[in-house]
C-alpha cells in the first residue's frame, strides 16, 4: 500500500470550489421561470387569528399567488414527530408539532401566517404590506416557572397545562447517599444557549416537473433522505419521484436538521400548484424567529460528597424551555440529564426534568444540544464543593474521574439514542494532566499573585466533560471505481463544512491505493445515495466514515479478485497502489483500476452466474450505541476589575476522540466549537421581553464573536480508540463548544476573588454588565 | 406603480456589463443574480457579517449596503476575479487551503476580498493587525485561528 | 430584507442636491455612505420616497485647512480618508484614537463624516468627539448657508437641527491650543460595536500644569451626545489631583441619565462612565503634560 493518508493532515478536496466562488449554495440555484417567496410572519408571540386577508396582495403586479392555511386544504397538517421519546418508565410526553401556516392561533413571533409568491423577492416583500391581518393578542408564556403555575395562559389549550414532557431517571439511591454525606451543596443554575446563526441562513428551492412527474428540492437540510421520504408522503408521490439535494451548506450546527420547517413543507406544494420553480431564502431577520433556537434551563441541583471530595450522589430537578412545539422530542433535555454526569463516578443520581411549552421559537439541538447545560451544573457544583471542602479544584476533579480500568462504564440511565448510557472507552486522567501542564496550573497561583501586585486580575478556568457522539441508527456509502480510474463515494448524510469530502476520501484512499485528490465524494443528494439518517450528534465521520471503510474494503477485495483472475495468480501475490494492481516484485506487470472497472461491465460475451457488474460496493454501518469522547479545557483570562471586561490570555483544549482521521480538520472542528462556546458564555444572549418579543434580532445586537474575541487555542490530543467501530473513531463536532460556560464563570470568580466576596456566578451567558450587577447586589 | 429603472454600466473584474436595474436593487443581488457572479455571498443584509464584501475601486465595502445603480462607472472586484488568468490561486487563497482557513466556506469570499486588500497595504502585519482587519467578517465555523495563520503565511510569501 | 421602492436621483452637484431636497423635503433622504441608512432601508424601517445620492459630488469630500488654523472636513469625507491622513491624525489625535473603535474597515471605507453626524445616533462616537473638539457645523440650502455649534446641532436620538431643505456640508474643527492632551476611550461589547459608554476628553494645561480648559463628552449615555464639561469645572486653575478627578467622575455619574439596553443596565453604564472619566482624565492630563 502507498503512503497512508488516514491520520494525516491532508488538505481538503472541497476547498478549490469554495475558494474561487464556484461552490453551489442554495441561493445560487437559478432556474428558468423561478418565482420568489416571502412569508408573512406573526409579529406577536401569542394570539387568536381573527382574519388574514391576502386578496389585496394577490392584485399587486408581480405577485403570482398568495395562500393562507385554509388554502392548503388537506395538505395542512401538523408535522411529524421527528424524535419520539425514549423508552423511560413513567415518561409524560404531550406531542404538539408545528404547522405549515398558523390557523386559529399563533404561538410564537415569526410563525408563518401567509405565503406570497412573486416574480422577485423584492415584490414579494412589498406584498406583505398588502395583507390585512387581525390578531387578538393573548398573554404570552415566556417565563418557565410562571408558565407552569395554575392560571397561566396555555400555549396549547387542549393539553391543559404547559407541560410538554416530564421525565425522571435515577441511578442508585440518592436520598440514602445524601443521608451519609459530609457535605451537601445545593444551588440554582440558569443556563441559556443561543441561536446557531450560520453565516448562510436556511433556504429551499422546489421545482416540480409535471412532464417527468419529478419533484426536485434543494434544501439546506442536514438530513436530505428524511426530507425526501417525508415530503414524498405528504405530496402523494413515490419516494423515487422526489429528489432532495443539500448542496454546499453554509454551516448547520444542528438547527438545519429540524424537520419539517414550514417552508420545507410549503415550497414543494406551491411549485406543484403553480407548476413553476420557487425559491425561498431565509433572511437574517427571519432567521432569528424562524430557525430553531436552543434556550434556557433552570436547575435546582445538589451534590452530596464525602469529606475527601468524593461524589456520593447528585440530585437535579430542572425545567427546560421547549418553545412553542416539540417535534424534536426530548433530545436536548435528555442530553443535559445524561451529560451532567461527565467523566466522573457518580454512584447515585436522581434527575427529573419538565419540558415546558412557551410562546417562543421552537428549541431543537444546536451544537452541544443541551450537553453544556449539564456540564455547567456539574462543573459549578464541583467548584463550590472544592471551595467548601478546601480541596484544590483540579484535585477534586481528579479524585472523581472514572478510572481507566472501569470501561465500558455503565451509567444505568437511558441516553438520547434510546440505549443505556454506557461509556465505551476512555482514559481520563492523562487528559486532565496534559491540560494542567499546558495551562501552567502548577505555577499559576504565583503568576496570579505577581500580576495582582501590578494591579492586574488574572483568573484560571478548568472544566472537564464527556460527549456522547456517533450515535445510530446507521449510515451507508457507495464506493465505486470509475473507468477513468477515479473513485466516487456517495453517502446519504449532508455536509456543512466538516470536511467530509476529504476524510471519506482518506478512508477509501488507503483501502484502494488511489490519491485522495482522485476521490470524489458526494453527500446530500438522494439520487446519488438513497438511504441514511443525517448529520447530527457528531456522527458523520463515525457512522458514515465506517460505512465508507466497509464499502472500500469490499471494492478492494473485488479489485484483487478481478486482477488475480486476469493474471492467473493468487490475490496474496498482488499489490494495490498508485491506482493499479501489480504483481509483487514485477511492477511492470500491472492493470489499472480503471481498466478493471471497465472490465467489470462487459459489453459482449457471457458472465458467470451471480456476477454483479461494476467495481463498486454499497455497505452500511450502524454502531450498537454512541461512542463517548472526552476532554478538558483550561484558560487564563484577565479581567478589568472595574469595567468587568475581559480578555482571554491563554486557551488550552486537550481532547480524546479516539482514532483521528485528519488532525487538521479535527483541530478546525475544535477551534470552531470553542468560538461558539465563547459566544455562548460571554456574548450571545437572546433577550426577550415578557411578551415574547426578541429585543436583539440583528447581528449588530446579537453578538457573534469576531476575530478579536476568539483567542488563539492550543490543542492536545490523547487517543483511546472506540471499540464500537473497526476504525476506533469517536465524534468531535461538538466538543469545543460544551465546557466553555463553566470555565468563564470559574475564571471570572477566580480573577475577582468573587467567592471571597460572597458572589457566585450561577448563570450563562455572562457579560460585564451582569457581573457588575451581581457583585453590586452582594454589596461589594 | 412604474418601477424606477436605470441603465447602468458597471465594470466587474475588468468586464463591462450594461444592464437595466431597478433603483432599489442591492449591489449584492445584482452581482449574484443579474450577473451570475454568485461567489459573493449574502449573510445578513445589514452590513455586519461581511460575507458580501467586494472591492469598490480596490477598497473593501459591503455590497449589501450599496445599490447597483451606485456602482455605475466604478470598478468592482469579486471573488471570481481573484485567481489569475490560468486559474492559479492568489497567495492568500493558497494559504487558506494550506492552513485549513475555511470550513463551510460561506464567509470565505468576503474574507478573501477583505484580506487581499489588507495585504495590498500591509505586507508585514502583526497578528493583532490581522485580527483587527478581519474583525468586520464573521465566521461561524473556524474560530478564526487558521484564517489568521493563513493571512500571516500569505504575507510572508508575498514579501518574498 | 429588501428595500421598499424609491426614486433614485444621483445628484450631479451640490446645487443639484440642494434643489432636489428643497423640492422633496422630508420625502427625500440624502444617500452618502449609506452605512446607517441602507440597513434601516433593508429592514424597511426607513422607506424614503426619494433617495438623493451625493456620492458623485466630489467637492463635498476632502479635508482642507480652516480659516484660523484647524481643518474643514467635507461632509462626504469618509472615515478612511481621516484614518489615512497622517497630518490630520497629528492635528486631531482624539479622532485618530477613536477611529479604530468605529465599526470595521469595510464600513469606514464607505461611511462618511457628514452622514454619521446627520444620522445623529447617540451611541455613535463621532458626535461626542465633535462636542469635545468644539466643532462648528456648516449647513446649506439652495438659498442660504448657516453654521451651528455642535451642541446645538444634536437635538435628540436620530434628530438634528437640520431642516427638511438643509444639508450638513462641512464640519469645521478649531486647532487645539498648545499643551492640550486628548483621550478617547470606550467600553463596547466587541470592538467596533457602538459604545455602551464612550468618552472624549480635551484638556489644556498652563505653564504650571494647571488646567486651563477642559472638555469632557460622552456617547452612549443619553438621547444625544452629552457634554459633561461642567462636571470638571473645578479642575480649572490647578493641576488635577487624583481626588479632584474622582470628584469629577462622581459628578458625571450624578449628571448623566443613561437608558440601558440589551447589552448593559443603566447602572452599569453610569458606573462605567465614572470609571472612564477617571481613566480618560488621567490619560489626557499625562498627555498634555508630556506634550503628546
């Protein structure tokens, strides 16, 4: 085999098109006769609909059609439940899914009321002003606790309360453990997560071709196969008559897998109805309301410890803001519930959550997907425990780490993939050691004191986490050698910048002895690959990557078999490299892969019974459960003690995601995750008023970190392969984002001696103003 | 109501285009949809994200905050004109590839236009200067570090 | 997010622009750099019927010497022109210090001085700087010219003294006296964001380092840029001590009435205004004393 590419920092195949402005993104799809769509969206969070009259809009020159819910007839129905609740005893789940256009009632700002189709987006927006709308505003459910009180307004009247779901999961017996504890610490935590804000918003283009009886949909989805299947059913078409293409997608981060967004349901219907192609591109203002969020949780958590800092148990009761509808089931709060346990031995756990309907945009997973909420609670509890018990904060973490010989480690509760939460492999202590070394933990106290003597306030933050990744059910891949000798790989997942065009090529390149640059990867086109689930939960490289590996192995075997027949020699005497099969020791005796592929599709003559044409294979891979990655982040910040503004001076990530396919791409994933984590911790906050109005719906006021806010990051890796797949890989997409919040809280407390001043930071996001208010309230 | 249309002549990447446009047509939409130069991307349409950055007479500007009619008589440069005639990368394109300075690639054209203009003026930038120059372009994928490294590497290469 | 329809007229000259404005009044808006106007039009928060584009009027841009020293800045001068003019930066170090805080390079390439001041966003840096520098605003119609002092120009949030037929055509900045130190500071959530609190200070010292003149202005803490110079009256006549500076900060905090926002509470703004007052006065004093 030629030089191994697996594990090497191979430069990306997809870069050229992106660097030269030649990559096809959704808004680049231009079709003859294309019409443009704008939506009339509710300006209020909760209201009865008295009237929506689009007749005047229909009269405007350039407007082709306008529809309200009633015009949809039988096509109007609530969307499917995307993720059903896991099999947990005693679970309560009230399924209320979103609708294509609001009828009778609106439940959040931005919910679509009417759709306008016009010759241009400009005209479509003009026509929105022509629509006559009468809404009878109702009190909005915004606050989680108030929403659960008797007498609260109801988001869904027929549910009878605002409870979307209620779940309790336990391990051991917390009450018994607490009774024996030396120390119990109880706090209330609030954690808000924001909006994904990819630089490309969402979009849908639908083209109905009546002559071909074919629907083609370009969609910025992370899950094209499910979009195809769902839309085919809704539209009354065969799945084979619907093609969904996720072209280059400008960032996903979770919310682009929500389905079905109203726009996804409506555009194909409109295209069929008008027999014209239609395009809708979400604008940035719409994105703030129409693309799903991740938002708040309130935790009442307590930890019971022995005097030496060993965790005896944790009890947590929390509320989760689900938004107006719950099509994504319980993925986010279950991630919080499970990930809270972290890399630690927690013998007893009692966790209960209530998912609450509110009159706010739907909540679905966004990078981290509730994991950071849980990590925040655990890491903060350990910080306070360390303080209380006078144990060093790194030491208390070390004492509780799951030992290396305890894997696979069973946590006894059910995870988001419906499987028991079990960590497949891990070796946690070296990761902590590396991070402490890299951040200079041993000497930090001296460094801090020296800086303080000069009036500078330094603080250190340290947080540990695990991340459940690479969950099922499955993905597949088709690997095909073409007659020109190049290799084509197709898989059903979507890609949004993760480097799939390169890492999948690396996997195949090693098996097939071809250059990475000679391998063309297609993702997200249902006509190229029929089956699959999608890109979520840090699973693309793990699940689809292993399918590529399996298919490549079969193609390799086929190539060697064909060549051995040709050369009339044994397969063991053959070598496959540089795009050809040759006989060991006789390099001039060779056949090109492309020629073998050609021969595998004979034009004349007879073949053996059972012969399959083509030098290709389609294989599927489904892991028995998710693989658990882990890591430790540490940082040093400097805080201005008077304005409370801060600067990150040093940032360290040490991470273990099993075998690494491409360290360059992996580093990029970590960098980007940390940047989003920093945004979450200190800059990004969705600010709602008590009527559910978002007060900062612009990128001028919703603060994405820029190059000046994101520090340089130092990365370290350890490798503990996963036993759950032959390549030993674990996912990494979300790792960077997960532990950042508690580090900010811890480091700010450290820099400003807040614990000594009686101030604890129990919430995220923080800001200079918020830290000022908290210190002031404490009378300091 | 009759639309307020104007005949304009605009030079983009050295090619002169004559078109009739409505006065409210944003330059970003004009480039993307009328001229089919879709490499210029649109991210926010309120001048914050920087994805739509093009060069107006050599200076980076937001094309979502300009009207197409305003480009009359001006020279616009977009991502499509950044490689040389044979398709060879600009040193910054090469450095972005080498340093993995892009992931989804959506913000990339705006970043390339901003930072190639920056390098025209400052071939020996400090990291802080690069970050300052980059701060008007939002990237949600990379955390900026590899972009900064790419710009520094391109500067070094361009210094020769 | 596409603008509503409007009629676009590219003014060929200042006279042309003014005659159009005289004709259309409040129905028309001048389009200069467009960096504030275009976003509000894209959000359809502004829907002017007529847009008068000033960008072809070359005579409206540029920096020229003032009558009694100092400088006159044409309304169409872009931030970038100021940023690249080393002589201007030496003459007005306060502006040079503030420019990097104003948005981002792409915005500064396009945004104009006249456009910014006419827009009169109270969180914007430039209006407060004009107050600190004692700028005079020259205003023109087809019939007449007049000029106003900066404090009389800014009447409220996004509201100026400009009448429907008027244009701000030039800003006149007086030359500062010898031994003047300036300082601009701001706290914003990210560099380039509008200020949560911004402060501009001009302090002139006599031969004994006694303070002879002081201007102290703020952005972000009221409906207009705020001139808080009176809070520093008692500094005049002696070299500022730490205690005296702290007193100024306390007076400032009592004087201003910030509104708070999604980014900061009013109390935080008031607190930071005090902190920045102390820091900026100290810095300006040192700079005046050290001669830079």
